[in-house]
């Protein structure tokens, strides 16, 4: 059996996909939310990022799955200009 130095690595290798949500908007803009792993304080860490368009490079991080899902949809609304 392979021994990993941290719980975070063991969890990451067990997961098939870290993607929580993804939405392609008018080309070539995409908003993606992913699970990044365990933060140094032991809490989970999620991130929403925008790729392309006027908000390219925008990133936001969350500590809970629920906050990540809400944040994803808020970011989609922002990119679409509805916020």
C-alpha cells in the first residue's frame, strides 16, 4: 500500500472529478467551480473562476460546498451582467 503524507492527498486520489459546476456562456466565456482540496486549517476549499470575457481571471474561494454552489450561480449572473 502506498502511504501519502497527508489526508488531503489521499482524498484527492480517491475522487474521480473535482468539478462542482461549469457553465459555458457566450463564447468563449466559461465559469467553473471546483473542489481544490483541504486547506491548511483542515477545512475544505472550493474555488469559482471565470475564463474569458470581461471578467477573465476573476476568482472566489469558499469553505463549504453550499457556499460554492451559491457562489457559482452568483458569478454566472455577474458575468451575464444581471448583478
